């Protein structure tokens, strides 16, 4: 996990995003236990309640599950859930800006498609 | 009253008393011995002189005064650990009163142990009887009552001075460090001025109504304290004196309570 | 009955100066507050009044509805540590700890020992002989181990080197996790503490300027950057709390609502990070 807490985004959101990223990349494997709120908050010197809030977002989205007395674990199927979610949001997250920027630079659709092809080949 | 605080304060008071005794021993026992050794006038009995009942009484008295006046740190300790001013005052009042009582009892007992016999004239020594020897007066016909009353009065008088110091200490602590220096000077000035002012008062009376007025005013004041002057001596009414002392003690205790409730913790 | 410390209409004057001007706010249970403000803003005075060490000229302080003044039970639930030395100089640290543990029934003695070794504190030294840093460390250790519910720390990291500050923050987070209670911390080193606190109280000009969670503060603060003229035009009428310039590029920091004006292409609006926000909020105009 890599937290950059000098950014201006609410910390609990950053916590949620970073944990989600770690699940996505496989750093936190499905079924395994993730660090406790105390560990994370001590490591990055942030408020434990904030960490908990971030974790709870992922719990609500069924990416994490809390087991009483044992800790918090990555849910089975979490990784595929994340991938599907990011695929669904791909257009808004990347395409819209890409097209906007391309239009600003007077690049047409064919040019963009060619660039994408080049990207896949390399 | 705060039990944990009591333990802490007792520890603090015992510690101070120990150091006072240490310095007294140093000053009045060890140093004279060393001096005698150096000047070659040392005798074996020197080891046993110096530590007398007066020594112990004085040491206890000094401890009591120091404990009463050097209170700032203990107060702060209490304030910072969840103890209210009221509880602190109650605990301290209880402990100081007990300390005074102990001091008086120890004084009396040691005197009795030290000098079990008293010179009765023409080479005779008679056993020192607690009841007759320590009575300052013979108001009652019963010597035991006289003794008890004497003891009680000495207790009240000592309490009066300790409560006075306590009130003064609490008054002093109400102010910041800067103001405290001014207050100390003011008190010293007052202490010097009071006898002078009393003298002026009587001089004025004498100016107004001659000797007779001054004397009768003097007699009147003394009579409030139970002391009646007659042609060839005086009568002392201990009950009246005790009554006055109790009122004064209560008043001083009340003052110390009021001042204590106004103390703030300053940076100094 | 509101749970927590209620401060109502607190007024404190020092000779002719008003230090605290009709201050009212609440301190809620189990939160970590940052108490911010410039030097001399009144933070220490405020904390001393809450802890009943100093008196206000007017106003009241209650805990769970009960006035704390002269109340042993309420007072034992509040703890203040500040630069004022309240322990005898001649005390050895270990004796000091055991006396404090004696007074508080549930003093966390184990944590105390653990922290002493983490801070490399020599418990045989006398309180009066400690350096500024270790004076702060001893006070911090006590503050983290007393069973009070509302702990006020007035500049707890005074004189602490970077490593010891780290130890302190970790200890604070750990003990807060283990036993949630309220901490109110006043400090000037805002950067390090900005992410540990969940709520902020800002004292400015003898008044409470802000009393809010860091989250909602972030939501209502913006950094407007772009060519100086455009930025100034756009931010006209808004609550500008500070600005920075680099050549012709200017950033104005806004606290509060934005307006409906259309945003020029050359101007970008983003959030301010907490540290910058605090610095600009507490800065005297």
C-alpha cells in the first residue's frame, strides 16, 4: 500500500481506494487477512476512525468481510468484482478525457484508433 | 477527604520532617561535637547533650511551619490529578491539625521522660507530676482538669499559628509570581508596622485621657482573652481564652478555605 | 443531556485585553481534536479553564451536564498536560509514576512501562533534571496512561526530536484504538498531526473560528489557480483565506462556498490539503 496523504482528497476515500488497489493487484489475496485498522493507522499516522470508515466502504461493497474476533478479510471474488466495476467505469474514467484531449489537439478518430492499436502491439 | 491524597501528603510531610531533623542534628549535635574536637574541649558527655526535648520540640515546630508554608508543589500535584480544591483543603486541614496534635503530645511526653524529677528547693527533688507541672494556671481546683485545660490551650494556640500560616500561604498562592514578591514585602512591612501602630494607638489614648485611659483600654483588651489584672497579680480565665482561640481558629480556617478556593495554577 | 464537555459563554480577560470572547462549543466523546491558533490566541488559557486550573471571568464548563468546578468525580475524568511543571523536582520518575498510579485506580501501569522503554526514558532520573524533550515525554506518557475520558495536551511535542515524535504519534494511535477516548491536542506542528485528528477547533481573535470535522472542512475549501487577473476576478466576493503567487500564476485559497460564476478555461479549482488549509486559517490578516 502506498498512501500519499498530502493530497486533498478525504483520507477515508484514499484508504478505501488504496486497499481496493491492493486487492486488485493481488497484494491482498482473496480469503487472506488484511492489516488491522490500528496497524494501518499507526503505519501512516492517520486517525483510526478514518481508516475504519474507509474499510467500511469496502465492506459495504462486499469486497471485505469482518470476522468477529479474527479481523478483516478479503472476500472471495473481490478481485473479479473490482475488475468488472472498473471495466464498467472505463469509459468515464479514461475515454471521455482521452477524446477531449484529442479533440483539443485536433486529432481525429482514426488517429486515436491507430494509437490504441500501437499500444496493444507493444 | 481524599484518601490517596492523604497518603501522598503524609509521605511529603514525613519527608520534610526527616530533613528538618537531619539539619537540626547537623547543626546542634554534629557540628558542636566537631567544633569541640577541633578545639580540644571534647568530652564524652558531648554526645548526649544537644538532643533534648527542646531540640525535638523545636524541630517538630520548624517542620510544621515548613510543611504549611511550602505547599505550592503539593497543591499543583493535586490539581493536575483530578483532585478538587475543596478536597485538597479538607485533607490538608485534617493532616495539619493532626500533625499539630501529635507535636504537642510528643512535646509533653518527651519533657516528662527527660526530666522525671524537678528541683523542689533545699536539695530536694520530687517526681515530676504531669498534672501539676504542666499546668500554667490553677483555675480549677482539680489538678487534672488544670492540666487538661493547659494542654488544650497550648493546642489551640499552636493551631492558631499554623492556621495563620496556612491562610497566609493560600493567600500568597492566589497571586502570580510577580505579585507574590510584592505581597511578601507588604507583609514584612506590616509585621514591622503593627507593634508601632499599637504603640501609636496607646500613645493616642494616653494623650486623650491620660494614663488611666490607656491602662483601662489595655486591661479591657486583656480581659477579652481571659486575663484579669488585679493589684498584686492576675487571674486567668482559661475558658474565656479557649473560647476566643476557638473563634480565631475557625475564622483563620475559614479564611484559608476561601483563599484556597481562589488559587489558580500559574505558569511560573 | 449532552454527553461531553459543554463550554458556554466563556469570557476571559487579562487586564484590558479580552483573551476569550464569549466562547461556546462542545467537545464530544471519543474524538481526536486538534486545537489550532496562533501563539497567544488563547488555546492554553482555554484548556486551563476547562481543566479548572484557571478561572474564567464569565461562563461555565460542564461535563455530561455537571459543572466540573470543585467536583472530584468530574475532575478525575479530565486531564491536562502542559508546560507547567506540577511534579516535585526531587521526585525520581519511577516514583512519580507510582504515585500517579496510586491516585488513579485504573492507571495503565503496563503501558507506562512500555512507553518508558520505547522513549528510552531513564526512570531513575529526577524530574527536575530532565531536558525539555524528556520533560515533555514524561508528561505525554502520563497523559496516555491515565484513565481520564478527556485528555488535553498543550503542545505535547515541545522539544521532541523526529523519532520521539513518531513514537508519540504511534502510542497515541494505539492507545486510542485500544481504549477510545477524547484527545484535544494543541500544537504548532500542524503537518504531522493533520491526519491524526478527526476534528478541528480553530481559535482566532479570541473566538472560535471553526469547530468542525476535518472531512467537512476539506469539502468546503478550494484552491483556485490560474493567471492572476482571472483568478482574482473569479474569486471576487468569496472568502479568500490566503494566496500564493509564482510569477503571473496565482493561487487563491477559498474557505466556504464557491459562486455560480462560470469557471474560465485557464483556471483550475481543486481542494486544498489540510496542512495548507490550517496554516491559512490561523494566519493573522
